[in-house]
C-alpha cells in the first residue's frame, strides 16, 4: 500500500475517548453488605452490653438487700451463706461451661480468685465463705467480706 491509500483510512478513525469518571454514588453492593453487617454487629454488641449491665445492677441490688438484712439481724452465718449463694448464681450465669455451682471448698475459692483477679478468697477474708455458713456464730469482718463480694460482682458482671 502506498502512503496515499492509508491516509484516508486514518481520517476515518475517531479520537481516543477518555473513560467516564467513576462516581462514588451509588456504592457497590459490597458496601451495602458491609454496612448491614456493621449495623447488625453494633446492635448485637449493644444488646449484650445492656444485658450484662442489667445483670450487674440486679446483682448489686441483691447484695444491697443482703446487706440490709444483715444490718437488721447481725447474723454473720446468714450473711456468709447469702453472699455465697449470690456469687454462685452469678458464676452459674456468667460461666456456664465450668460448672461453678458444683465447686466447693478450696476449688470454689480458687474459682472466685481466678475470676476476680485477687487472692483474697483463698488467702484472705473470702475464705470464710467455706466455713461460716456452717458455724453457729462465726466471727469475721463483715464489711471486708461485703466489699470483696462487691468487687467480685463488678468484675464479673
């Protein structure tokens, strides 16, 4: 082909078109999927947080009821038994896999220490929970036991 014959064909070609800019709206379907998943995850997190907060308020209210009954009767044995029952109920709700309600003695105290980040149950005031409910008139610092129970409840609810 001659140079003269190619030139008319080149004149028939159109100029190169630039692609259209990609718009940010509407977003891709993966954006909608991620948005829905994020909203659902947030809703579940809020639900679980509120449920845990509700458990904490209920447990602390029950502890206040126990304290009120103790102040009226001054029965140390009953106080230790009531606190022990409350802690077991909370443990059963929060840790259903480890069968906390079936633990007794030093195993129960070690469980409380492990989940309360303390050693006050096996080596401090908390050890009274094992023996005081079975004594007619145990002698221990009730306020220290109450504070220890309150701390454990706030750590685990």
